[in-house]
C-alpha cells in the first residue's frame, strides 16, 4: 500500500521529459511507451521507444529501453559532410536503432511534511547502429552509441516541484560509408567522432487537480514547463578511412550542423494520472535559444506509463 501512495503525493515531479531525483519503490516494475514526432519538409519524423523500469533497491532504479526511428538512413548522405548535411526531407526507412541502459542512484533525501529535497546520480549507455548527420549527440533517442553521467536535484513543496539536471555525454566513434556521387564507384568510407556535450534541464511541475485528496483513485492533472538543451563540440570527420589517401577534414570547412553549438528548448506539457499508477503525458517542444540541427520544431511528444507493484 505504501508504494501506491507515492505517486499521488509527488505526482507533480513525474516530469514528461526529465527524470526526478526520486526513485521507484523497491520491487516495482514500470513499462513506458514514448513517441515524439515533427514535420520535416514533406516527411513526418518519428522516434518511438519502449522502456522497462525496475526498482532494484529503495535507492537504485534501472531502465532498459528499445528505440526505433526514421531519423536517418542506412548510409551517410552523398558527399558527406559537405553536401546536404543533414538531409532535410529525405525518405529514411523506419528501423530499430538499438538499446539504452540507464541507472539512477538517490544518495540524499531530506523529507518533511509535504516537502522533500533529493539528489541522485545517474549513468547511461547506448548501443545503437545507425547513422547520425549532426555533431550533437543524443543517447536517449538512440542517435549515438556512447556513455553519459550526471546529477539530478529535485525539490517538492506542497503542489509545486522543481528539478535541475546537469550531465555530460561522451559519444563513441561511428564508422560507416557515404555513397560516391558517381554511382559506379564504391562507397567512401567515413569515420565520425561526434562532439562531446554538456546536457542540462530545468523542470517545473504543478499539481492542478485534485484540489484536495480524498482517495488514491482520484484523477491527477499536472502542468509542466521544462527547459532543456545541450552545449556540444564540433565533430571530427575522416574520409577514405583505411585507404592510402585517408584524410582528416578541417573543421572550418564543415556545414553548420557539424560545428560546435548550444541550444535551450522550452516544453510546456500536461499529465493525467489514473488510479495512481497509469500516467499519460502530452508535451510540445519549441526552440528558445540557439538551435538544434537534429530536429525541427515544434516537436510533439506522447508518453504512456504503467506501474506494477508486488
């Protein structure tokens, strides 16, 4: 019964796009379906994931996510990286990209009546096999193979919650191929070292309904505003990898999508929780400062999550 009481009390910190410092109860299992989409010229880009979550201990939660999308092709663009990077409006197959593993350990809890302050450390890793045309790395969406880690701080007071996350992403090297402009010639081997990145988010949540709890079966409605973004390095690209004329490209010659940069996006959202353990998230993301070349705006997101308790 205690596990079932956790969701209504702190529902406003179950952010649609960010993780709070709080954990799942020990032995609890969660299943989350998540999808996001945006329009790119004449193509609808979509990423869909299915996540299994488990409370390993009262302080440690682990997640395993499978990811599929139509964000990129099986090969780099023709004449990569100089021509049409990224390829806007190109048709890509919808395919399984790989898996994402995430672990979160809560190391600080200061709890009071209707309030708490918590901190957690997280680590993540992604194993994917897909092309990625921009230097900006993204592990959770399955764009890059690599590792990441960071800290989460969450404060809750009555009906209001705020959470700050800061972390680093270390993408792995990608080796693939770009088709030669002359169709009769073999593909050009390509090696890409995507930029390391700092990731950050600031999330606010407010419990709109119910005004007063009388039952754990009451419908919860929460409003959210999340700011999230990255600051990333320029990519490093080699062509003709393994051949006598292999060479490294001067970064100053790269298109904008492979140069260093930063951005901050803003995402308003609404969440409905039914029967204390089924949550439905809806949000939209807009550009605020800087720009991400890995997507176009607005981005619309849907998440459905269900918890199972022992």
